[in-house]
């Protein structure tokens, strides 16, 4: 049976001004506020919906306005927003900045509302005036630039941010047993090879493409056990660590699905569609515990896979991880992801 994109729980977490970050069970924990990280993820999902309803269009406007409000003239962004609407941190170019740029580029490339698409493109141009010292943040920013290049192929600002991102991406190590360029796998691991693929594709850097494919192939194999995904736990994993590890995070599965989709766009190799399918099945219970990590009826995502159980809270991050993976599993209907 085809998977359907159920937006009920996402709508439950969404307000007129943003998206609550955390939930206790299914109910928003309003006291914890909102963040650009999650709103950016939400904008990616709604922007990729091919036939948006009025509700989806309203959510899109809300998420885009949230990111615009977080943006400073120098390109840096706030991340944390208090329940009263004030910002609870200084503007920076930490990972939320890169995720926001990814979302803005996706919105500019996919939205059928020309006014909203144009506003996203303007906000992305402002954000690209900044730079981050963090590899993952710049990797997400490069993915946003890749999206923008699909509608503005001569945009030099996009190419410059890709060049700067490339300088922060470490090549694969010679060690075939642990080619990962760091001692540990930590978080959002798949975004690094995904950015290599996107940058290599647009800058015709074939060596970078090859490195990205090598790392992504290894990352899938490293996280596969008995035919199902066994994800890196929240505390990370080094060579020789005991497996499986818990608490496995849904966002890691979604990141792997996004990267696999990019690899498929680049190569046309159907093994990458199989990797995306493994990601979707992880949420549906094909995992180390045999337990679903999503609420099929509402589209909510549980906050982690524990040893023999799931975290019953359905926060924004985990919900969006499931929704994004559903989209990415519909490979024949979703074009131009990277």
C-alpha cells in the first residue's frame, strides 16, 4: 500500500507564528518555545508538496515568515524563540543557519506561489552573505545553494558558498574499515557526503562526487544489520563500539534518506532507492526492536528508538523526520531534491 503524507500532527504543533519544538506525548510543550532548526525542516517538507491544500499554503507562509524574522541583515540568524515571541539567543551561523538556507533554497525552487518563492530567494541571498566555521552548517548551506541553482543556474553567490563549503569537507580516509574522516560518527552524518555529491555535481568536481559516494556507501553499510537499519545512537559511535546502540534518533534516518535520494538523482542507481526504502521501513518497525517509530494515523514521529521501546513523545523534529522520509520514498513523484 502506498504511503500517504499525514500532516495532522504537524498541524497540531503549528501555530499562527511558528511550530512548537517539543511535545509531551502528542501535546505541545509550549513552555519550551520554538526553533529555526525545526521550522526550517518543516518548510522543506511543505515546499515539496506538489498539490498543496489551503492549510499547507498557510503553514508554508507561517514557516517562511518565521525564518525571515530570524534573519539579520548580515546573514546570521537567531535559532531559539521564546513562547512570547522574543528571541532567546544571539544571531549566529551555527547549524540552524545552514538548515534555514537549505529550506529557503528548497522553497525558492519548489513553491508554485511566485511571491513566496521570490521571498524565499531574497532571504536566501541575505543568508548567503554570511559564512559558518562548522562543516555541517556549511554542508546544509551548500544544499540550499544547490536548490537555488536549479532555478538560477548562473547565480555566482551560490557557487561561491559551495566553494567555501568544499574547503570544510574532509576527504575519505584510506582506511577501508573506517573511511569516515572523523574518529566518531556523531549527528547528521549523512549530510556531509550528501553535500559532497551536490557540490561535485554543480561544480563538476568529479573527485568530490566519488568521495561522497564512497562515504555514503560505507555509511549505509555501517548502519545495516541483518537487512535492516541499525542507526548510530544519540551519543555517537566509534570503530569497535558495541552494537546495537540506543537511543536511535529519527532525524538520522531522515538525513540518510535525503542523502540517498541525492545519490539516486546523481547516479540513477536503484540501490539508492533501496536505501531510501530501508529508511522508511525503519520507521515502520524494520529496526533493531521491531517497533514502529511513527504514528501512522496522524503522521507523528516518536522521539527515539530505545532498547525494547520507543520514546512516546512526538516532537517536531521526529515528526518531520518521518514526513520527509515518506516524501523521499515516493521517488517517482518527487523530482529535483538536490
